[in-house]
C-alpha cells in the first residue's frame, strides 16, 4: 500500500463503522455514505481469506493474517476438545497486538468502545456491547445482550426497547437491529464518547444472502440502510469525528450448494452416530470431515498419510469446487494455521458449501430445522428462510416466539433442509473489485487507491493522529 501523502494528522476521535456487504456496486445507491467519500475518499479493500466475518475483523484489528492471529473461520474443529464450535466470543482466541494496545503505547489514556464487532468478550477496552442470549437451565433461551459497563445494557434497553435478537439472524431478519444499534450509538456519543468507537451494522447481510447481490432486493436494502445511517453520520460530522467506514466482504450471487460432507460420507470417510432416530456427526472416529463456512471449507483428516490424497481427489471432483489447498498451498493464502484443516476447499464464484452430512432428511438431527448456530458443525444460511414446504410454518413460528418471550422452553424449528433457497454467499477472494469490500474515510490526507484488511489497524491509528503517514 502506498498513500502518496507525507503529512500527519493532528489528534482526533475516530468512529469506525463496519457495514457488512458494502461494495462499489451498492454504494451508488447510498448518498449519505457517498458524502463521506466525497469529503474524503473511497478505496477498494482486499480481504483476507476466507472472506468471512471473524477472520476479516480479526485482521482489521490486529493487522495480521489468519495464519498469525489464528482465526481461520467463523468456526473450526477444536482439536483439543474434539468438537466443532462456531461463533465463540472470547477475545483471547485472537492472537496479536490489537489496535487499542498499539494506541495506548502512544496514549495510555486512549479510550475505546465496541458495539458488535466480534470476539468482544474480554476485550481490554472501555465499553462493550455484543448480542448474547441467556441459556436457562431448563433449555429455554432468552434474547439478551452482554455489556460492559453492566448498567449500559439496562439503560439502552430502557431507552430503545429490548434488543431485537430474533431479527438479528433468523427468517425474521430485517432492518430493526441496525436501527437499534444506530440509535444506541447516537445516544452513546453524548453519554460515553471514546477516542475510538467500533460499530457493526448487519443489515446488508440478510437480503443479499436471501436474494443475491445484484437484484432489486439488494438495492432496496442498501437504500434502507443509508437512510438509517444518515443521522449518525451527520452527528459524527457535527461533533468533529473522523469517520471510517469499512466492509468485511462483498457478496456474490450463487445457485449451487456443495454437499461436501455427504460426499465424504458416501466414500466411507465420515462417520455418524445415532440417538433417538437422529444422526450426529462423529468427529472422533471419522477419517475426514469438513467444517463448511460459506465458500470455504476446512477439511480435517485424521491420518493424512493414509487418506489425504484420496480426500483431495474426491473433493476436487465435486461440481462447484474451484480449489483444494494443502498445507503448502495454504501458505499462499496465509491460512495455514494449526487450527486450519489439513485441506481447505474453495468454492467457485457461484457455489457454496453446506454442512449437511445426513443422507436421509428423516434422520437429520433436531437442530437442523432449528435456529441453532451454536450446535451446527458448520455455517447454515438456510436459517434466513422459513421452510416453504411447511404450510403452517409462520403460525408455528409466532407461537414459538411467544413462548420464548414468556420465558417458556421452546424450539424454533422453521428452517428448510433444502439449501437451494440461498442466493448469495462470500468467502472466496473477490474476482472483481465491484463485488469486493470498501473503505470510506472522511480524511483526504489518508487517501490511497486500495487497502488490505491488514492495513485497517494502521489506518485507524493514522486517522486518530497516532501514527505517521
């Protein structure tokens, strides 16, 4: 990266907004965001691989690649536990110096707040807000937040209502969580301003996965979100903040799911165990299984000497698979960490990986039809849809949500097992800049043609006036 500038900014407060899915293709429909670029600049942002939420965010905050900070996906096989886990929250999972550590070397009093950037639990910063349901002893689940300071949770929910977690990620996902977060962010500008604030806005992720990245639904979602963000952007400008807007990835339209685990099972490499007529992945005895994550899949192989070439050949022949990376090839993508699979499969631009491993839907595990992203051994974008084959699915969903709100134990078994409904995905490195993520910055002195995700940490410090250009 070359800035082409030599001057250094004075000290100033920085507000960094992560607008998931923002691309040059969509920016043209977002006048409030365009104004930030017109007063400063816009640039392309090259993500790390895999271009999914937690690896990219971790690279932005540490300035490191996944092979250094260790976040190789939204989830992975925890070899020491023998279990697949997605969406863990402890910041200690992320190795490396974070942006706030670097800032406090220059200014020990530097303050930082975070709303919904990932791995928030245990961040050594001044305030934190992150979605965190309450899992009661009887199996019931209550939507809620974790905040620090603790009183921040009660104050914000008293002012703006209960955080709409059911609409943050589910078939009910909509603009409300983004509206809530923007309202909370605007309130905190007066209540608890920081030298650096991090804000995550999820709205574009929903309809782009549902309907694709280049249709009218994507345009409408962009327009809706621009309207919601406009008051916050004006507040920041009025208060003299320096505004930085980034996106983790761009989505592309897809039409082909790849059942990678079913292929491994049919080849006799993946094992399951049965309970109550349902099948569960058996990672302890499987010769190979995949942890699917959008357009990337980590393939864990128990005995690479015995099975790796067989597994590689099998996966490479699956329709929709673009590459299968061994350890040496993973080095090129900076993904070759101990947490990564022995192989990493990459889908082609119009395909994505399912986590499904059962061969008969009647044997699918109970969580497959539910909103249960903590138990599924892979990412499941079908959770954004109601099952179209169930005539009464919305009636049942309303009943189950009402039970949850009353504190009663209830499932939310509304998710289809047919993945063909999914129309948008991400994870592979973008093939075209118009489909890739972006940086918008209010400070023209920092302008560059392009940035990498690992440059964002330094860009934040330079925007704050803590690091020379």
